[in-house]
C-alpha cells in the first residue's frame, strides 16, 4: 500500500486555487501515438475515481489495437471527496472547461486527427459539459458513457452537436450505487430523489422535445442495456466494473476503432 501511495505522488501533482485542490494523477496516461489520435478517459468521483479504470482503460484500448495517445483526465477534488465531486456543480463546470481546453489544444496541434472520450459515473457530467464548452469548430468522434450519474432529464442536445459519430451509453438496472445511493446524494446535474438516472435506464429523448431535438438524439445516441454476455469480460452490471480491461477491449474499443453502430436509439 505504501508503495502505491508513493507511486501515486510520484506520478501526479496537486493544484490548489480558489476552487480547492484538484488531484491530477494522470496515472495511465501515455503520449505515445499522438499522431494517430487521442482518447480521454474521465473517471468517477472521489479518491477511487483517480484509480478505477486508470490502468484498465488504457490496457483495454491497447489490447484491442488502439494506437493513439491516451490521457486519464484527473478532475477529482482533494477537499470534499466523493460528495463534493458529485455535488459541486460550479467546480465541475470549471473542470469541464479545462477538459474542453485539453481537447482543443490536441486538435489544434494535430490537424485531421480524432479525439474520443470514455467517461465513468460522475465523469460523464464532466465529459458532457466539456462537449458543451467546445467551440463550434471542434468536435469528438465517439463518446462512451459508463454507469452515468446524469439524470435522464438532462438535455444533451448541445453536447451531441459536438459528437460526429455516436454517444454510446452502457447502463445496468442492477447498479447498486445508482439505485440506492444516488437518489439521496443527487445526480451529478443535481436532480434529487429520483431513480430516473442514465446509468440505470439509458438516455431518453427529452419530454416535449421539438422534432429537431428528437432527430438529433436518434441520430447520435445509442443505448446499450446490460447483457449477461458482458460477464465474460468482467462487467457484471455493477457500478464500476464496466471499466474492466477486457470489457474495454472487446466491447468499448471497437465502437471507437470502427465506429460500430451497435445499441438502440433512445425512446421518447
């Protein structure tokens, strides 16, 4: 344990400012392959958010043949931990703008290359607001949301306009964190006392959406309900096992490499 802690400090840094301290671990990040594209992985809330998926996501991407650079984007706070990461929307929007700037910088320096985003749990909120913050000339190819703690009421339209291919959403009704804990803590977009969560039921077209919005959702969003077959790859429908290296390799990365159109369009 002591070795792991020392390694974490050696591999990262802490930035402190008016918004508090942010742990920027970037463990698992590799700049190798920048000429081929880049994947940003945005982990979940709290101290574990700096760990869960940090190594398995890059490992799964590489095992599936992804050649581009990989950045594990550290956004989690030191002060306040999991609850602050889930609840401090002002700070989260600030972190999202920082992610948007990272995406812009990469695209500015690597013209013609693509960016893809994989996000877990509360990290899907950061990814969503980062997409919203991108100027019109910038976009990502594919986004993948795993166990998202966004509410289904959240309007994704602005984010979807910055996705060229698809937003793939993997969800599981058996997720205990989203089912039993999130209704009390609230979704990352600050809806309370609801199990109407993306990570439990998938993305839905907003109520009373105009035809253009409904068309955008059906064009861009693909929902992937949990399947028992995923257990073969280490994903059992729990909250964070969707970032197992095998699941990333066999299920998620093909959506990025080939732009596969699996999954189902969202329902109204």
